[in-house]
C-alpha cells in the first residue's frame, strides 16, 4: 500500500479564494493550484468558486466554500515553527493585520478565523529546558504574552 501525503481541507463561508490569496501572500514558499466552480447540479451558485487548491511550505490545502455551517475553532490550529524572533514577528504581523485577533501564548486567529501558533524554536527550547526552574520561569513568562518574545523568555529563564 502506497501512502500519499495528506491534504488539509479548510471549510470557508464563500471566501476560500480570498483566503488562498492571503496565505500565498504571507508565506514565501507557496503556489496556487486548480480552482473548481459550482455547476448547475451542485448545491452552490453555478459559476461561483467551490474549491481552490493551494500549497504553502510544502503542505497542500483545499479551500472549500461550504457555507456558514462549520466555522473554525481553536480546536484545530496550525503551528508555524520560526527560526528566530524576526521570522515570528513577520508571521504575527501578517496574520493579525486587517482583522486578525491576537490571543495568548503565541496563538492568534487570522482574518478568516483560522487559528495559528507562531512559535520561535528557542521558545520551545526554553520551556523544555532540562533545568526545571529555568523551564518554569520561561513558561511563566510565556503565560503573560500574546506574541512570544524570546528575549523576554530568555531573561525570565535566566532569573533576570
């Protein structure tokens, strides 16, 4: 049996094409795929976008214009592992602008309601430090933040 990579299907309320365009503008390594439209026999309005395929950072997605029945919740989120604070800042700013919402501990919702975790790699290292006191101090600092600030977490871990 040959295993194929997963494709993540995201259910949108009529704005899948706009969402795909937005994500392709945020992530450097992305590409747009096929777009399918509703026909006469489909439940949507004939000619309107039904699905749009796109890929970001090697992950395949399908945006489905399914209607308002199933909005996004925080029960599912995408984690962006960032090499450094500058990369984290880029994604945080891009994903929260124009209607996105900041949450706590590096979480946010973009303007389409999709949840993201923007995580600098060093932040993960700090909260899982082998020294339990350092890890606890870094974690405590993280709990006070919206966007993760690695320098502040490092200072807290160091006890300064």
